[in-house]
C-alpha cells in the first residue's frame, strides 16, 4: 500500500530553523540578566547616592567658608582628574601612569580590546596614534590568539585519538582543563589578593572580567597609590592576560559548540518525533475504497 507523501512534504515546508529559538533564548537571557542586576544593584546605588549627599552636607557644615557651588566645582575637578587617569588620592609623587611598564600594560588592553576605561590618551596625538595602533593591533592580536588557540586545540585533538583507550581521554582532558583553570583562574587571584590587598573574591572577579575581555575597570592592578609595585608587575600581568585570553577563548568556543550541538539535536529530535507521529497516523487510517471505472 502506498502512503501519500504530501503531508510529510508540507510538514517539512513548515519546519522552522532552530536559529529563531537561539535568538529568543539570547534575548530572554539578556532580559533575565537585566532584571537580576536591577534587583541586586539599584537599591545599593540609591543607598550610596544618599550617603554621598549626606557626606557633602556634613563637609559644608564643617567648613562654613565653602558654599555648595564651590564644593560641586571641586567634585567636578576630582571627576575630571579620575577620567584622565589621575588618582585623586595621594600627592604629586605618585608613580606615573605612563611609565614603560604601565604603557606596556595599556598597549595590551588596547589590542586585546579589554579597555578598562580607567586610563586613556589625553593628547590629540596620543588619541590618533591609539586609533591606528588598534586598527593594526587588534587583527594582529586575533591572529596571535588564533595560532595559540590552534596549538591548544591540537593538544585536544591528540587527546581525542585516545578515545579507543578506555579512560585515558577523559583523564587527559580533565588534566588539561584543570591545569588551565588553576593557572589562569585559581592561582592568579591569590597573587592579586596579596599584592593589591583585595579579597580572594575580588581577585577572582577581576581575573574573570579581564580574561573574558569584559573589562569594567572597577578593579585594575597596579593603580593603588599607597602601594609600591615592582616595575615589571603590570608587564607580567599583561603577558598572563594574553595567554589566559587564548585559554578562556578556547573554553568559550567549546562551550558554544556544545550548546549549539545540543540545540540542534533537540530540534532535530522534535522534528523526527513529529514526522514519526504523522507517519503513524497515516498508517493507522483505514484504506479508502477505490472506485473502478470500467473503460
């Protein structure tokens, strides 16, 4: 008995790609993040804003020679100094933000597109040079990270060849991921906590925000004017950032690939189950009597 393929063809014509689901999931994830961040941070921001206003009022009460306008002008000067990379704390003997070590660190944040935002060129010549430096430096950095990632990926491919040997691939892969996690995510916060005086949580937060190239700029190494840093501290940090970027980018790529395959597999399974349901329904239907018209 022949089964009509027309319903199957119409079903396949109505199939929707899994890409819209990914788009909807992406938008939902952004909305979820927005709601959670608003819930967690808005009340604290309101508290800090009120506290700051109270501190300004107390300052005016203690120093009656100043008026509110003069205080607001001084606050504006502090904000402009901070935007120019000058820490208002300390005095003029603070280390320069543009010595070689700090400049090397800044160059690394430019080509890696981290962009903390706590330091930027203030001269027109520096701004123009920064544009062209990033124009060629960002592709160069991507090419370098790509080659570095290929080396790490080749190591993973070598591990995949051990699949026939029970247990070895899983153990080697676990060692690879564990070693990278320790070198780039676990041990560095200990160093930053010791040198910068941060808690371990703050150090881990800085580590992940940096290596993921989010780079808020709320925590940046080597910026405390009350601490004495060794000259190569920020340069070594920049080198750590480059290799950490390659490792974390590989982890992100693997995670994205697994997520994409999972979504495709789920969508494909739903299509197959729908097709099987239509086929079963057609087979269960009784065969219609055929009318024979004699010639």
